[in-house]
C-alpha cells in the first residue's frame, strides 16, 4: 500500500444473508457475496470511474466507504479512518451523492436544507457562506434556493444534492450515478463542475456511472467490477481495447448514395435513405474519418454515438474469459 493512498481497500468482502420463507417454519438463507475480496487504492486528488453491470457491487462498495455498511471481511481505510467504526468523524471529511435518493428535506426550500447542514456539520459561518455562494453559482441554482425540493426537476435536485455534499469542504466525493436520468444540459453542468472541483480544489472523486461519456470526459482511470470482483483497473482506452468496442458515426448525406467507402476498420453498418451509420473503434479519434468523408461525399450533418457501457463491459468481460459465477451458497436454517 502506497503512502499516498487516500482510499485503501484490501481484500474487502461484503456478504448479505437474505432470508426467505419457503414454507411452514422453513426458511432458506441465501448468501449474496456482493463484494468479493476487492482490493484497490485511490490516491489523493484522483478522479476514478467505478463501473460494472447492475448488481456488480458498486453501491455496496460506496456504502462501505462511507461507513453506512460494515464489511464482512478485509481491511478498509479512508484517510486512515475505518469508516464503519468512526462514521461520524469521517463524515466531516467525505461527501456522498446517491443519484437515486436525496439527502435534502423534501418539503423545505433548498436553502433550508443547506442551513440545516451548516449546523449539522458545524461549518464556520464565513466558510459556509463562501462555499454556498460559489457552489450555487457554479451549479446554476441561484434562482431555485427558495423552491421546495419536491418542486425541483431531477437535474435541479441532483445539482442541489451535489451542493449539499460539498458545503463542508470534503476531501473526497463519492458519486453514485449522479447523472442518471439527467437531461443533456444538466449532465454537462454536472460534468463541468466535477472537473473544476477536481482540478481546482484537488478533491478526490469516485464516480459510479452508467454513462460512458461521464468517464470519457472526466476520468483518466476506470475500475470495472463484476460479481464484486475487480475485472479491470486502468485507462479507459485500455478498456475499449479489451472490449474492442466501437463508436458509431451517423452521417447525413445530401442524397441517397451507395455505402460510403471508408478506410478500414471503419465500415458502413446500416444505410437508410441519405443516412448512413459507420462503426469504428472507440479507441480511435473520429476526426480523420470525418475529414475523409467530408472531402469525398456531399455531407449535410453528422453525429457520433458512444458505445453502450453495458455492451463495452460485457465484451470486455467476455474477452477476459470471465468464468461463470458458481451458484450462490445455500444454507437452510
Ligand atoms: N441490503 C441488501 N441486502 C441483501 N442484498 C443486497 C443488499 N444490498 C445489495 N444487495 C445485493 O448485493 C449485490 C450488489 O448490489 P449493489 O451494490 O447495489 O450493486 P450495483 O450498485 O453495482 O448495481 C446485488 O446482488 C444486490 O441484490
Ligand atoms: Mg448501484
């Protein structure tokens, strides 16, 4: 373990015993290994993407890192603190945003939630005011401070939650699906903000997301987990290579034409009237391909579609020879 490691996970396990009634006086306990001997470290100031299929154990990891859940085994430290033992002490140093759930008071105007946090976290007055002003400005919430949370749109509410998570100047921010269900404008705002937070303030960020563009635009490092185990830890480009993932260039021509003759490995995968779809490796830039087509064809419009993250992960796991998971252990109580 390096000295600069801010988050340290060493063979961490989390097992859930799920009890199910199966008959009169009969219960079956199904053991779910949500996190399975997971090890990684994150250095101070890093911004790391944390991805994997549904049920892979991402949220469970974040809950252990915040101290909400206690690991079943292994060793976990954040800023040298054992989260589940000293959850309150750690709370002053971390911020967390769960995309699916708000920490704001539903019936209160946004500003009242912030006032409550000001007191809960005992944030010094000057600090609170300075942070509030800066965050509200950066996330464009100025007009909304007096609006009850229940009346906010999902994107506004999410930005409100991000402000709440950062009022106390945490050293690390955990984000669990912060852009899920957000419109394009809100997504861009959140991304711009996170980039700035990380570069200007040096805040360590662990970002769980389903949106590959979040990772592409923000994270130089990505960790992929599946069945609670680390499957990949490295740059995003490496993930694309391992998964041989492809992006799609959608081209609108002036008129219907035979399939575009594109330089390999790019190729036309679909033609519909004047519109053509070309697949090309996601690890390559679209620019040379676009330039070539623009030069030789009557181009009207074009756009690039990102590969679906689930598809990239599925391909990567497949190419790594992911062994099928054994059936869950069963015990009868
Ligand atoms: N409180 C819980 N009780 C029982 N099983 C749980 C609980 N929380 C999560 N799980 C199970 O643990 C696994 C990992 O869940 P989760 O961490 O939420 O995955 P992800 O966030 O990657 O989608 C899933 O199989 C899920 O059903
Ligand atoms: Mg989750």
